[in-house]
């Protein structure tokens, strides 16, 4: 695997998930956005409600439903800061 993407998913009250991923996909107000390692820095507003999917190498995809918040991509990785975060159901294979 190439260099992993460092991901932090944070709700107002707690850190929900942190770790390494191969890709993060989030629904923003501008549409669906995929973030890979080395992505250009950006700040995006999450769709309300929105979905954040974390794809990990060799493991099941993590799916979260988020309400309100922002996504920030820097040279260090990606941080998702949402008002609320709930664990969702993984998408069926081939559904995305």
C-alpha cells in the first residue's frame, strides 16, 4: 500500500475514529468528494445530513452519518469535524 491517509473523525463531544485509511469519501454541499493521500489542501462544508466513508486496506469500509460540520484536508491528513456522528451500515459491494 502507498502512504496511508491519516484520518480523524470528530464529533463535538468526542473523537469518534482515528487511524490510517487508503481513501475517505464525504458528501459535501458541493457534492461527493474523494480524498486520497497527497490530496491538495482544502476546506469543505459537509452536507446536512451527509455521509462519510472510510476505506481501509484489507478491512471493511466504515460508514458514518454526519450532521453539520466541515472537512479539512492538509498535508498531515484529513479531519472531519461534525456536530453529530452516527455509525451507518456498510454499502453493499458495488453499490458506490
